[in-house]
C-alpha cells in the first residue's frame, strides 16, 4: 500500500504542534487534515464548529482536564443515545434486543 506523502507531512506537523504544547493549534490542524482527506463531507461543518468551540474553551480555561472530562461525558451520552436507538430499532423490528 502506497503512503501519501501529504498525509505523512500533515501528521508530522500535528505531532510537532502537540509536542510544542499548543493543543488548540493541534485541534485546528486536525480539522484541516480531515477536510483535506475525507471524500464524504456530510456533517463536516458540524464537526468544524464543535472543534472550534472546543478549542475556544481550552484556550479560555486555564486547564485542559475539565474540558476533556466534559468532552468525555458528552461522548458517553452520545454513545448511550446510539445504543438506545439501536435497542429500540431491534425491538421494533421484532428481533433480539
């Protein structure tokens, strides 16, 4: 499998940004990397807005741990919502839940 040189350069740049200690720049760079490499961009605007908002919260707060805990809680709630939707769909279809 051939490796795309642009992808390696962008990943290296993100590692360097994180190593320099600027997590906000790393989040913005991640958003740019995804925009450059994904073909199916439905929902990307929502992801970009959430990334910018999360970067702003990190930039304003003095610590990273509280925003990361809040993000983990939000992701946990989203996962729970998906599980419940799958369970309801399985029950509606008459299959095993």
